[in-house]
């Protein structure tokens, strides 16, 4: 489209045309218009830039804006360069409905004006607060001092910064305000004031003209040494390249925050073109660099050009119908007719600019990311911060820990992270109130000089815990202990009176109670909580005659006895056929079996065990008996020696019912608990020390003493530890919160001290303190231990009995299976009745197995009989029933009496030489035996008549 068809649109620019930064911005604005219309030559509108000099003055800037509105009737206005100038111009734009687009006014206070015609084309200073607090939180600094310029730019960000620091539990103990016109002496005086404080984390928020002087003076007085932390906002970080080398040298180790500008080809190409163009326009300025304000000015100009084109080519005049003839210059410029359309067009403008995505939300440019830099011979990037991901070394990283920073060089050329505080030189010391009382001095003991009536030392368990906690704080705290005492050294009042006094903190054996928490803030407790009852213990050494039965419960006694009998039977069954020790008359065998089984308790059995199955059973049983006897011995020893002391009373209701006297410590809140339990006030006796309590116990309740004492657990442990053979603590325990340190309401120290208490109590330091104060005064290993012993029950040993039972039953099953297999033909003989076969089978079972190796000599089978030994002429059968009978054990009687053969079903006389007359049952039994074996038969074998 040709030039003749375009529509000129006047826009204003209020800028300090003599400043270097402003010249950079002006150059970028001109290049932006040139680039935009070269790219969009078909657009109908053309912005005509009307520049006015603000002269770095608020009034001059207002006059320039007024001139542009009244005389030029600009449709929009760019600038001015700072927030103070912009504040008034926004009001003019709102009244004339002319959009004001600023690319350098960053003060958060401008947002509060709430003008729809103000567009901030720069980031709000408050947007960087998140990055600053994230850095402080990552390194764990608990205090920070903001240093800012005393004007609208400096003050506006401080409220949001302070709120953000409080949100991460970082205190702001002091705010350093520097006048923009401050002299070097004034700056030095303020920095010396900071030097005397303990905080070494400083947040600098001001422009380079003043900030450079701050850093030079700080370097001179030692505030840039090792251990210090300086964080500067983007007001200085954006313009680091404009500073002198000497200033940069004094800023080594400083951390800075600035908006992140993505590196793109378009940006690099523009940087080259801008450098060439700027040097042509300003040949006298040689060493100059493109800065963020130039890039923002470039993008703001493009946004305005697009919005003007989008709004159309309607009337660009001003409506002055409501302007009176006597109106002043501030009222005579009228209202822009195109303003509402241009407002709507600007609000919807979106594009990818040199600084990134350019989007307005409620008239504010949205931030994307901030870059964290470290001054070390120049600016060096060490990380990034985004609202979504927090701190990261790279924008693609998800980690938010400080380890994700690139290596940082801190002030003083240090690579170790600063702790952020130093011991102050003139810091106000905290006044720590401590109680004064006569007894229980192990907790708090105040020594007062009798001549001067001044405290000479404050010691005790609570004092040592407090000192250990203070050492764990991330900053130094100076304090003095102030005893709560009268001039004569006596206490000035109760513990309640103490915490109500105007102390900075109260340290001692102070119990955390609900009514006290209404007046002070307590830290977390550092002792066990609860109130316990202390009672005397009696000697229960007197035993009755049956004390030896107490180690085991009745079910264990019965089970043990049954297993002794069962194991005896199993051993007899496995041994009686092959072992002479288990043979003989029936009564003898029963006695031997019981004797063998029960003698295993003392491992004194004389009988040999020959069968391998029996040996297996006995080995398992030995193991069971060994464990059982050892446990019995240990339990009986405990009953006769250790279990001697028992509490005399364990029920609070019994104390009340009997009307016994009970004691409590003087001034303790335990009195209220005792009254709630229903104790008569006349039965409540006060004591002041463990010694008095012990004396009251010795007198007994009937003689004006006490039957029990109620104490908080720490006191109770001390008392019982000193007299462990006399007293013990018993249930019930009444819950309390334990000992804690008291601070004034809303004290910022409570949170830090509570965290430090956790560090001390979870570490070894607390045990060292407890051992130092209580262990050396304790007469027993554990003063709070009450030994209890119970009888051993079956539930502790059923596993052993199960193993022994399974082993015995398994061995018995294997033995019977082998025996039945060897003599199965006896049961299968159909010629005899079932009863006869069972009887013969049982007779074989109870008879001696002459084939066993225990009855064999070196030459073969050795047969013991009443007379001569005679070998059978047949390898399979005995020679005759007489020889069969002769092999029987003459000392064993099964049915008849010993030596008297029993007659059944016929004549008992038999022919010893007639084998053919042998009863079929016996013949069949003999035939079924192993040919290599010879089975002994009882002389009482009964033959049936066929």
C-alpha cells in the first residue's frame, strides 16, 4: 500500500532524552516502528512519535504529558521511565481515556491506582519476590534485612517482600532506608549500624546510581567479607553492565535476580543491528550494551502499533463538550474518542516478542522466569526460578534444592555457604527469667552472693538444655539469666507469677499448662510428660513351701508330666525286644520305663539305648528337657532373688477410701489434680525437696507422714532414682505436656527454639545432659524400672513339645511298620481265629528278638534257655514246640505266673519231641518268620486243640 493511503496516529513518548539508558530505549523504539511497518507495509495506520523530555523530574514529566494530551491530542502514550513520574500521568490518562503504556515503571503501588487505561509493559517488582525468598529458603537463612531507597520505587515492594519472608519463617529484624540524596557519611553511618547487628543477609532494592555507592562503602567497612550475603533486585541486576569496573570489584560474590530473556536468533540479529544503528546515532557513546529496558521498549512499541491498527481508523479527535471555558490546563484536554477501542485492542494483543511471550492480564505483563546471577568478575548465571518449578539449575530441571545451583562464589571469595549471621557487637541481650526455690535444685539452682545479694551462678538440668538449644539456633542470641527472687534471695512468687512478668523468656522446670498458654507462647516440651504416683515398695521375699511350683503354670506341669510318661512308653516300645535293660517282669519293665524317662531331667539314667529310633527320640527329648530345666531354674531364681519388691498400693481410689495422707511438691499444679480426684484437702501434705518427701514416707500416714506422693515424671524419676530400694512409680499416669520454655505471645523465637529442641532431644546431647544431672545421683541402673515376673506357661514351650511329640510318634510308626511287615503272615493265617492271631502277634511283640545284634555272638545266634542250647535242624522252623518254648525268656510272664505254663483249650502237657503236634498257630507263626531269625517264645504260650 502506498504512503498516501496511510493514516497517521499521534502517540506520545515521555522520556529523559539525555540519559544513557533512555537513549538505548529511544533507539529501540524507533527500530521497532521501522521493523514493524516494514513487515506490515499493508497496514493503514502509522504511529507518529511525539517525544517530550521528562528531565528526570516528576513535574516536568507531568507537564510534558499534559502538553501531549492538550496540544497534540495523542491517542496513546509511552513512558515515562520511572514509577514516580508514572503515578501522576496515569491519572491524566484515566481522565482523558488515553492508554498509558510504560516499559520501565515497575513499582507495585501503580497497580493500586486501578486505572483501566494503564498498561505496564514491564514486570512488577513484586514478581521477583518469589525468586528472592526461594533463594533464602534454599540456604536456610532465618533473618534478612532489606535495604531500599526512600521513595515510591523502593517502598512499594517492601510489604510484599516482608510478607513473603514471613511465610518462610524468615524474620526481618530491621529495615534500612537510604535517602536518594544521602551523602557518603550518611550511607557509612547506616552500614555501620548494620555491621553491629547479627544479621548478615541483605536484600538491596534500588537503582545503580545509589546502589553502587552502597556496595563501595560496604566493602570498605567489612560487610563484603566472608559470611555475608547480598541479594540485589533487578533494579541493579538489569544494569550491571553500566557500572564502573571499580564498583563491580566491590560487588564480588553478590547474588542478583533479573527477568530471563530467552536467547533466540531474532534477538541476536536485533542486537547486532541495534549496535550498529546506535553507534551511528550516538558516535560519542562507545561502550554501551543493549539492556532489558530497550527490549521492553521495542516490544511495547510493537504492541501499541498492533493495537492502533486493530482499533481502526475512526475519529482520533478529543471530545471537549464538557469542558468549560474557565477550565484549567488539567481540565481542558477533553476525552479521547478512540480511547475505549484502543483499550480493548491493547488488552487482547498477544505476540512473541524479543523478551518472550507478550501478554497483558489486567493490564500487567506476565512474568515467565527469573535468572539468578552471581557477580564474579562480571555476571554469571547460576540458576533459574519459575513460579511452577521453583529454583532450578536449568529451566528443564525439576529439582528445587540448592545443590542444583551452579557453583557460587560468595563475598570474601568463599565457596562455602554463609550461615547468614555473626555474633553481634552491641546486640540487646534477652532477659531470661529463672525460678528460685529451695528443693529439687537439680533442675534449676540459683546461687546468690550473701553479701551483694546478686546471683553468682545459674545451673541445673533445665539451664543446660536451654544453653544446648540456643547453640542449635541458626543465629546468635545473647541473653542474661535474671533470677525471679527477692533481695534476700527468696522466691518472688509462684511459677504463674513468674511467667506473667515482662521477661523475654522464662527458663526452668515450667510445665506447659492450658491456663498459662493464654498469656505466653510455649515451645515444644523437652521432657517426658505426665503426673505419676510414687509409693513405697515392700519386700515380698517371704515364700511358702510350694514356691518351687510357681515357675511353671499348671498346664505346663501337666503337659510335662504327660510327655515324660509318653516318652517312657515310646522308648520301651522301641527297646524292649532288643535291650536286656528293658526286659523282665511287667512291673519291672513299667518301672524301668518311668525311671528312664524321668531321670532324663537330671541326665542320670543308667539304661543303655540300643535302637537307632530310640536314640533319635531320646536326643530330641534331651533338647526339650534341657530347655525346660534351664528355664525353670532361671524363673525360680528370679522368684527367690529379683522379685522381692512390690508396690504397697497401686489404686488411687484405695488411698481416698482409706483416708491416707498423700504428698505433693510446694507450688505445683498437682494440687489441682488431687482436688479433682476427690482427695480431702486435710490429707494433702506439702514438701519442698526429695529429702522432705523421703522423711514423710518414713513417718507413714498414721504418724503424720504420707502413703503416696504425686509428682511430675521428671521429679518422680529423680526421687525414685535416689531411693530405688524404697519407692517406685506406678500407674495411673495423668497426662500433662511436660516442661517447656515460655516466651511472650507471638514471639518470633518460639518456632526456631522449638525446632532446636527437636534437634537436641533427638540427638546425643540430651542424653549427655540427663546423665550429667540424674545418673550420677541415681542409686540403681534404672530408677523407674519395676521388675515383674510371670510363671512360664505352655504357650512359651508348645513348639518344643510339638517337635518331641512328632519325633516320638514318627519313630513309633516306623518301628510298628517294620514289625508288622516282618510278621504279617501271622495276621494273614486263615487257619486260626482272628483273636488267636492277635494274641500270637502280641506275644511276638513282647518277646525277645533273638535275631537282634545284641543277642548274637561271634559265631551266630546265641540262644539263652533254661538248659542246653540246641540249634534247630531246619533253617526255617524251630525243632519242636519244646525248643520253641525253651527259647523264651524264663523271667517274663505275659498271661500266667512266672515259671507256670498256662493251659488253654486243651491239655497243657505236650511232647517235646513231637514237632508235628505243634499247634497250627505256632507253626504258621514260625513259618512266617525270617529264615535267618529265631524268635523267642514265652513258656506260657498256649496251644489250642484242633
